[in-house]
C-alpha cells in the first residue's frame, strides 16, 4: 500500500517572548506522516490507557491534525475522546476512502462503457 501523504506546507507561529515582551514569528513545518490510517478507520489500542480505554475495544479515529499527523484523536462508543500516538494503535479496518483503491479502478474506464 502506498503511503498517504498529508500536506507539509510550512505555517507561521506567533508568540510573545517571555523575557523581552516582543512578538516573535517563526515558521514550522509539520513532520512526515508515518502511518496509513485515516479518520473514520477502525483501530484497536495496543496498551490500556485507563478504565475507559481498554485494549480489547475497537475505537474509531475521529481526527488527524495536519500539524501533528502522527497523533490520532480516537472516539469510543460512549463519545469519549482521547489522543494517542500512531504506534499505540493497530489498524483493524480501513473505512475511509483512499485514492488508487478499488473504487478508483472501477471508474477508470467509465467513458468507454456504452450507455
């Protein structure tokens, strides 16, 4: 499977310097995405976080930020959310649409079909 790339466009961060009191503007670039998971995919936790987040429960990925693509926001059946690293979960089911998948191959030659 090909890796799924998120944009790595630099973004500006503006903060106030504690010592001088001046506004500082810097550019940051997000790190590369190291996994193939997407929002709405079903995953399973490898390690127990607490009583609400056990290892045997299937949870859904709610959100992946472009600025931190290796941190996943998970949501369980009780609508509780938590943040975990991509290395703390195992992909169970690919639910989200992926480019170059089976759906794209079916529509590739659509213009050749008779009406």
